[in-house]
C-alpha cells in the first residue's frame, strides 16, 4: 500500500460520494491505473455521527473498492478519530483530508511529489495561499495559532491548513504517544523530525455547514493550552504574588495611618470591593488548577483512546 488517507466523518457522510468520485479521478490519473485499490486506501472514520452517516458510508464501500470504514462506538472528537484512522492505516505514507473538500483531493498529489523530491522529509504540512472563510473564522484561527506559538515555543505557520501527510516512521512515532487529550499540531511539533511545507488551495465548502462551531473551537483551544503549557499556572502564581504584595503594602499603609495620622472609619465600599476581588481571584486560581487535576485524572484512568464498533472492508 503506497498511501493511506484518513477522513473523519461527523454527520456529513452525505458529502462522501462526491468526495470519493473526485478522489478516484485524481489518483487514477496520478498512478495511471483504473483500479487504484493496490496503491491507495481511503479510510473514513465515523466519529459517533448522530444521523444515518454509517449507512451512507456502508453504501460508499460497496461502490468504491479502495474505501474502508471505521465506526467508533461514540463521538471521541476529531483528533482522536484521526488517531484511530492512523492506527489502522497500511500505507507507507499516511495523510488526512476533510470530506467537505475545502482542500480538494488533488492537493494530496503535491504532498506525495514533495516526498519524492525530498526523501529526507518525514512530515509535510499544507499552507493555504488564501482562506475562503468568514472573517471571524479567519481572525480566530490566526489568533489561536499565535497564542499557541507563544505558549509552547512552536513556530507553526499562521496560514497552516488541516491537510498533512506523514511517512511511516513519523506515524509510528505518533502512535507511540499514549496521552488521552490530543491536539495534533502540538504533538506533531513535539515529535520533531524533518518537516516540509506545501502550498494548497482553500475553497468554500461543497455543501452543508461545518459542525466545528465556536464552542468546539474554544474547547479545542483550552485543551491545547492545558496539554502543552503550564503558563496559565505560572501567570496565576505571579498575579497572586503581586496581589499579596499589594495587600501587604495596603495593610502597612492603613496601620501607619491609624497609629500616627488619624483614625479613619473603615469604608463599606472598599471592604466589599477587596473581598470580592480576592474571592474572585481565588476562585479563578482554584478553577485553573482543577482543570489540570482533571487532566491528570484522565491520564491516570488510562482508558482506551477510542473504542471501535465496527471495521468495514479491512
């Protein structure tokens, strides 16, 4: 098997037929073969879809012999679904695409050619020439990458795409990681190896609406920050030190004022303000620490990363 492409599915299997048709044409031309089954496999990972996506995927497998399906027992999240696909991929090169074809299957050819021309490369990431998306998504995406680079010391390009292709050595190293909370770009940077970059075209969705809403984006951002940086805890400690020092000087000032200047009656407003401020700060610090403790709990439980309900055409 030359190449394996993993495609996560969550309630959008209705796009899979058009995706497979385009995928087949691209690789028939690339390999100059009518039957591409021996050269490439397309692995759909159904990540606990709540609609009838699994039925649609089973029909796809009957129609396209190069397609395979992994049906997870529930929704584990996109990055875990991709990991399930990587773990079951047979190719010398393993990549990922989204079924919405905002990056067309033809873009994968550029990645394979890059590996041919640069055999020392282990991991190739796509860079968008431009992003056809709404203003909010563009801004939040760039802001998130900037913040993550600052927190982790990584140098992920601001125009990076979701498309990537890895060689077998890189995939095996990735699969050796055993943490439960996964943020793929962070893990890919942590692994090291030789990285390469390829420009890809980003287009509008063929149809439908992305299920990756703002709530999921925020959840992913929090997960990534907790997984790859303890900076929030260090900031909390620094702020706590500043607050404690300010409180000490304020107490000293009030004591001197009482003993040597004049005895002022305590003000209700200032007292309540201080209580609210310190109580709020303590709750924030405790909540922040609790997030890290919860992360530790999930790792200690050591549950399987994902549960497979069914594998089709493997």
